[in-house]
C-alpha cells in the first residue's frame, strides 16, 4: 500500500508539472523552447529615464522589419521573417521564430524597407549572408553625374550571432539596430541684403556611400552627388535692418569616419564657390565634449541630424566671406576667405 501511494503521488506531481507547463505555454501545449527576436534602436542621441543616451526609439521610428537567419556552419539561409505597421508599435514587440536549439545562427535585419518609396532595396534572391546587400536608389543626369535628391526614408541595420538554448521556456535574441540615413540642413545667413532666390546657390554633398554590405560596411560604389530635396529663401527682421537667409535640406546614406564627404556651395550668379569643406571632418571637429567618450564612428551612427548655419558677408568683387560656421550649436570662427 505504501508503495502504491508513492506511485500515485509521483504520478500526480508529474501530471501537475505537465499541466503547469501547459498553462504557461498554452499556445504550444508543450514544454519545448520558444524562441523570439526582439529589435532595439537605442544607438541614437535620445535620452532614457535616467537621462542617459540610448532610449529605445524602435516603436517610434521603425516601420518594418526584415530578419534573415543563416546557419553559421553552412552559411545558408534557413528562415526569413518580416512584419510591418501597427504590430511594431506594441510594447514588448517580438517575432516568434521556429529555429532549432543548440545551433549557431547569424541573424541579420534590414528595417524600414517596406513603404520607403524605393529609396533602398535588397536583392529578392538570398542564399547566403553575403548576398544580403542594401543599395540606395540613385539617378543619372544628362552629364552622367550620379545623384540623389530624395528625402530618404530611414533605413536600419542590425546583426547578431546567437544560439538558442535547448531548455523549456521563452528565449529572446535581441537585435540592436543602427540607423543608416542622415538629415542635413544647411542655412546661409547674409547679414546685409534682401531676399535670396533659392536658385541663387547650389548645394551638394559628394560621397561614395550608397551601398551597404551584410555587416553594414560600405561596399565599393559610385561617387554620389547628394542634392537638396528642399530649398527656400527669405528675410528676417534684425536690429539694424533686414537679413537674408537661404536654407537647403539634404538626406544622405550612412556616413563613415574614414570617408571624405565634401559639402560645397556655389553661387550660380557668378559661378564662384562660396565654400567647400570636408563635411565629416567638420562634424567630428564640432563633436561636443559631452560625447568625448564615444568613438568617431559611434558618434556618426548615433547622431543622424546635422544643422549647419553659415554666416556670410558679400565682398562684391572678392566674392563671399565666411564669418562663422555653426554645426549643431557649436561655433567655428573663421575670418578668412573659405578655400576649396
């Protein structure tokens, strides 16, 4: 009888354990591992509740996800998951993935491609991870110049290597994203003078940076001339008289610290170059001491918006003189003629 009672108790405990497991994972009805992908965009300049840089802005900024999963050993694509729209706005958003435990995977995500008006694209046929390239759309003008004049929709990249454990419960692999698009606003401020026609100046940024590899490095590419997607001119009341301004808005693909992106402003009336500077060097020159702990590339990846204000004086026959350049609120004074 004692032996029989022990068997009954053991059986009851086993059934209770199974019932408990099913109550936790009632969708699957078993105690198998359940695997998920979560996406986080905290490589930015936003602040979290502790006023530390790196608040998760995934729900606010990312409109779609494309996740490609490769076996590390073979390098072959084994799964592809995609989602977009309202589900991404939910707290704790994850994608359930059906993957084998104890297998090393290379997980690569390109996010923001859905509904991006064709600004960026990846190949439709993928076999291994090296196929997973993202190329920015571009145009060619009548002179053969490759250019982009679009307000590029945001695109994000993420990559992790992960092995899901072979234990019951929920297991989540977190994919951290990097934003690969930048917004640049250039404003020319003329201290003395009337309205500036928006066609008076041309603004360009030249860089070979429109083709990203599976690891988000830049592949060999054409030299691309970025042109404004918006230009406007106007006047503003100031003490001592009116001042004129010209504003150009541009969007570029990923900026790298070791690239030479050149920004140039030309006066179409005279054909003279107003100024031409290495954009990335100037951006890094103006990096605040608050961010001194960041490496140069981390800073360029986190900061995706640059506001450049240039104060000018018209010297007539000598052209334009730059009095001051301000980038994201930081000032560089130069009382000489800006060189090429």
